[in-house]
C-alpha cells in the first residue's frame, strides 16, 4: 500500500480510514471528490452543455451527488438518475448529499430507477458514470447492466468516476459488460487495474482529494482493516491460524504466556506454547486455551528441540524468543529452529532473546519480523538506530533490506520497515515501559502472520493495535497498568478500528514529546 504508485481498492479504503483517523472526515473526502469531478467537467465542456449523472447507492454515487450540486451552482443543466431506492443508500455521507440534492427542486432534475424497465436512452452532451466505482466484484446485474448499456449507447462524452462501472479495479478485467469511458477521473492514486484496460478507461486523470501523505506513512485503523481477517459464519477451527510460541526459561516464565494470550486476543484460533518444564506449568496456569508443549530441562537446548519440530507441520507461524534467556545451549537451539522454520516455509517473529541469539549467527530466515527495542537493534545490526523517528526510519529501512526481513523498532514512535517502505506508529504511551508489553506485541504481530498477513502488514497492524490497547488501558487506569491489562483491550481496539470509531488518543499524541528514549518492554 504505502507510497506505491497505484493502490488496490482495499488499500484505497485503508488510506481513507487512516485519513479519517488523522482528522479528515469522509464527508470532506466525498466533497473534494465530487468537486474534482465538477471541475474536470467544467474544463471539458462549456456551461451550455447538458450534463447527465448516473449514480449508484454507494460512495461512488455520493461523489456524483456532490458533482451535480457543484455543476448546478456553476450554471449547468444537470439531470441525475439514482439507480435504486434512496433507502438503500449505503453510507451516511452519500445519504447526506442525497438529502441536499433532493432540496434542490429547481437546480437539478432528479429521477429514481428501480428496475430495468425504467432505463431509457440517455440524452446529454456529457454522461457521468458514478454508479459503482470500486465496489463491483463480478458481472453486473439489473438494472445496472441495462444502464451501462444505455450509457455506452449514448452519443455524449462519457466520464467515469474513480473507475468505470463493471471494471475490476484491482485486475483490469471485465465480466460481461462495463462502461467504455472517454475519460476516467480516479482519486488520490490510480487503482492497480486502470492501466491494464485503456479501452475501458480512456484518458486517465488522477484527482487529489485532500488525503494527507501521513495517511500512507503513519499507521492507522486502515492497516488493521488490511491485516484483520473477517470471520464467515461457516468458519472452522484453524481457519484463522495456528501459532507456535517458543519461549520461557527458569527465570522468565510469564513472557511466552503473554505472547500466546496476545495472539488469542487478536483472533488466532489455536496457540501452542513450547516452554521448558520450569515455565510450562506456569504458562498453562494463565489459560486453559494455551496448549503447552513441555520441554525437558530448565531452558531451550538442542537436546529438547526435537520435541518442538513436529508442531511446525501443524502451525501457520512461529513466535520465537519471549523469555528464552541467552544461555549458550539456547543460542544453538535457536539456530536449529530457524533452519527448520525456514525449511517449512513458515513466517516467524523473533523477539527479545531470540534476537540476541540470531545476532551472532546472521542468516536469511525467509518471511520474518524482528521486534527489537533500541538496545536490541544495536545488538542485532551493530548500528545505532539514531535520534528521532525520521532518522530511525532511514536506519531501520537500511538494516531491514540487509536482513531481507521486516524490522519493528519499538519506541515512543514505533518504526517499521521491510527494506523498501517505512511506517511510523504513534499509538502507545509511557506506561508501556512496564515489563511484558513487548511480549503482548509479539503475540499480536505473530497472530496476524498466522492469519496470512504479509510481514510488513502484520507488523504495522500489530504495532497499532498493541499501542492503542495501551492507550485504552491508560485512559482507564492512568500509567499504573500491567501488560495483562492490554489483553482485554485488544478486541475493543480491533472492533473500533474496523468500525471507524477510533480517534487519535491524546494520551498517545502528547506522550511522545520529549520522550524519544521511551521503549516498550
């Protein structure tokens, strides 16, 4: 998604969600989009021409409502056709603009079309397709199909809003019939399929609509939308991922449990925790949902690695490191496990002591996410991260490219890069210096890996969710919360993010000023 020259329909929706999180309401984005369409039309035909705008009941139709108002205000003769019942208008922003249009008794001639028998020949000097945009997923049905035929048959100049109706925005394919536009006005950035079907799109013009660049560089709810899998009613156990957590030692027993519980809170279906005998019983005490794999001895060693390996064939991702310790035998065991993980083509998260073990034996590990704090970053790379998130962004991107992995540098502002792109996460607060919040983060990120999210996507979404859970806890309890307090907040954060209910937390925004050294434990 980030800073690419084109976006999929889902990525565009994520950018809009992030823009809203930054304070740009969707109503303003729709206003800007409709205004851009009206200006493009005014630059194309003079005010004596008749404009016909065909609108659907989604956001694309809302853009058309706005364009109709602007054009009428500029003196154009405007006719609007709504394909469907007003009660089916799907967004509050589109409904808001439909209400304005219905109040314009003299400025706009409005018609409703409820079935294919009501579709007639269109008479206008310019026809605007604001029917469906990126919302089409297959062949058109009635009355959309008949209206597309009428638009294509009309003699007027044809302009499509965002993408031509019937055209698959991501792939450029057409199932059956689609608008053949003379010009397509797409918003913010081209959709990935637009350049593959010039015969459908005609001249392509990209129209800015006021989305700030931070919507693609700062992590937001849109990134959760991209990473989070939606549960279908026919879902089965395991459909949302199985995770193996390998961690714990005679000293650190709670860390792998927090990682496992963080994964469950994010939505993964099954979590196995492989831990030494001294830690496994304590891990099991956290929740009966954690399936423990008891390793003989007080710590992970090459001798007990064989007990872990069979589980690699039954999981979708591995989280390695929480509470492992850095005993020499453990370092050797980490190296062996990474060989097997890579051989099994599993995505892996390396946290805490696994990072230190990996640092001495640098190797390619396939799809991987590293989650160091500043000190661990220096151990991992031999380089200082730098001061301030921008300088750190350059350092993290350079080292991630060398490793061929994604690095999530934990700090007051989390910095995430896959070596090509850099993202900055602003959620979280100084209360998250308490021990264990990093273990929860490992669980959230590895849950997204287990659910199939690519490493960068999993890391940015995990950073946002974990930090926002800390902000929710802080708003309720002040800075005196513990890592396990985040677990109950994670589902709330995810739900709020997906439903567009999140606003940037004052706790998160204000806490970063002058706190560049703060890291999450």
